[in-house]
C-alpha cells in the first residue's frame, strides 16, 4: 500500500526494523534470564562453580550486536538520504515560524496560515523563525525539520493522496506551544493551480492593518476581545494610558502613534506592566505604509 507521502514507506520500514530488533532483544534476553535463574538456582546448584571464559562467546557477543546496529543504520540511512535530495523543479514555499503560528508564502506573493500543495508534486519548504526554535512536523508524511532564527532550513515531500493533514510544532517553544497548529491541504493539481492563481479576496469588513497583524502572527499572542493572553489585548488600546516598565521603573505612557511604532520595532524597552519581555523586535519588518495601516486599525472602530 502506497504511503501518504514519498517518505512514508522508508521511514516506516526503519521504524519497524528498530522495533523488531528491540523486541527480539527484549524477549530473547528476558527468556534467557529466566532460563538461567531456573537452571542455575541455588537449589539445583548449591555449590557455585567457576565459569571459564569463552572466546567464541566473546566474538558472538560483539559480532551479533554490531550486525544488528548496522542493519538499523542501513534502513535509517535509506529512509533519510532522499530527504536531503530536493528536486530542482520542486514548488518552493517560504515558511515563517513565530510564537505561535505558521505563515506559508508562495512564489507569487500569496500567503496563508494553511499549507496548500498539489498531489503528486514535489514541494520544497524554506523554514525560518522570527524568534525561537520551532519544528515543523507533518506526522502523516513522516517529515520534520527545525525552523531556527538566523538560519534557513529546508525540507521537501510529495503528497500522494488528497486530503487534510495536521501540522504540529515538535519543539517546545513557550507557553502556547500546543496551540501552534496548522494543516496541509492536498488538492488535485487543477484545483491547486486555480487556488494559486486566484487573486486573494479582501473582506471589506477586515481592515488591512488587522490582516497584517494576522499575517505576522500577532493575534496568537494578543487578543482582540480584551482577554489576556501572553501579550496585552489589542482591544480599545489607542489613546489610553498604560503603565510600562523602563529600566526597572514604572512609567505611565499614552498609547499614540509613536508608542505603537516603538512597541512594534523594539518591544522590550517599554514593557507593559504584568507582562514578560518575550516579543521579538519587528524593526524593519513593516514599511512606513504598512505601519500606518496598523495604526489606522488601532484607531478604528474595529479595534474598540
């Protein structure tokens, strides 16, 4: 039976071999231990005898585990080696990980929080992180790769069946690590091309500034309904006074345009009281026009 991805069979075979050898040792050694306990019990052998060394046993004890380890290495290598051989014609997608969300950006500039791919086509992911180490894991496809700050890691796969499959973060990355969840949507090639070439429809009820916050994962840490998450809520913040910690001292500031710009560019200089300094700097992340759109969102009725 064909696996869900081109790596499924190789990874599963390595897993079965390792489990099989482990069970062989578990059952074999346990059986041998029970046999020795019964056969050489004090009741059967009240007087202990000296055990002579055996060169043959020493050779077997070294040779057999060595052969078994080499077998495990072989199947592991056979399953791993193709993962490093990315086809030149693979569809390239940039993956940005951040606390606590994924963003998938395509070569035509389209982006989404879900990963859309065509069935039967090689897909190459360039993984980066905006903050700490994350790890993109697609259990159904048997692929996993770290996303590290300052480094671009790569992974690839071919999805063999259409459907939806879980994407998880396999590296503990903070308080909401378990919420860092997404999905792979595997489509027939024609449906994928239609989705890929379709112009993104903007909802007139969603301000462009809010969409920028969504794209950059800000909503994962800041609520829009007033509830407290890892960071302060975005609801109704513009124009209010807020207590911040600057160099260990409390100070009250009014949230205006300049405050918002500073909070985005260098958030750990003025830390909101009762919150921790865990937000990464977003300096140069947004253009002046994008920053204006974000500020306009905070001023709008949508944020109140």
